[in-house]
C-alpha cells in the first residue's frame, strides 16, 4: 500500500515538474516573441528618429542658405512696407540675373539678348501668376573701380532692367531700383568667376 502511494506521489510529482517545464518553455517562448517585437519596434523608432534628424538637418541647412541669400530681399521688404507699397507685406521670391547668365558687357549697362530672354521669362511668370506684386530691382557689381563708380553702375543696370520690364507690361509704379554697388558680394572678388557672380541684378518680388 505504501509502495503504491509512493509511486502515485512520484507520478504526480513528475506531472507537476513536467507541467512546470512546459509552462517555463511556453513562457520563455512568449517572452522571446515579445522581445523580438520590442526589438523590431525599437529598430523602427530608431530609423524614424534618424530620418527625422536628417530631415531637420536638411531643413536647418536650407533655412540657413535661404536666410543668407535673402538678406537684401528682407531689406527690400522692409523698404516697401515703410513706403506703403505692399498689400500683404510678403516676400514671394527673388530672381538673380548674374553676369555670366545675361552677359552684361564690361562697364556697360545695355541688355544682351540673353538678358532680354531672361527678363521675358520673368515677365511671363508674373502674368501667369496673375498677382499684384511689387518688384525691387537691385544692382550689384564686383569691386573693380571705386565705390562711387560701382554704385552708379549698379543703378544704371537696374534702371535699364526696369525700363525693359515696363515694355513687357509691368507697371512702372510697381517697380523701384536700388544699387548696392560692390557692398554685397556673393562670391570671392579675387577670382574672375567670383567677380562674374557678383556682377548681377536681383529682382525681388513682394506682395
């Protein structure tokens, strides 16, 4: 009788142990599955954070580039607002006509065929957008010559652009000219290419 009870107890113990092992294996399997899911989610989160940081980095760079390129545009906006020329006080965009693009002759203010084509495209865009805008035409030069001379040359070039745009239907009262001369270079004046980039006319479009 005792032997039978012992066998029965031993069998019961084996069942419990086996059950416990099975339960541990089940739990271990579930934990492994959950860990895999957590690892997968963590990887996705890390990827998303990496992409977000990259995106923010690009935005920051673009914002910095835009701010650097548009400082004189902001000055144009401030002048137009002060003069009451704008309906909404907004900067829309700016178009740069550099010397290597439109081929202003050295020490000259006449428009080349390339310059006229670029201004035709600019006037077409204004008509297509169909918005009432105000345009400040900024003349820039390299640093060859005196400061006074370059201020005068920058104004001559911006004035000839204004006159040409008026023949394309842009009202004169919606345009103004200003010369920065050599004071706002965008490139190194010590190189030929840099001086070519600095000799430019910038069309700042405001609303």
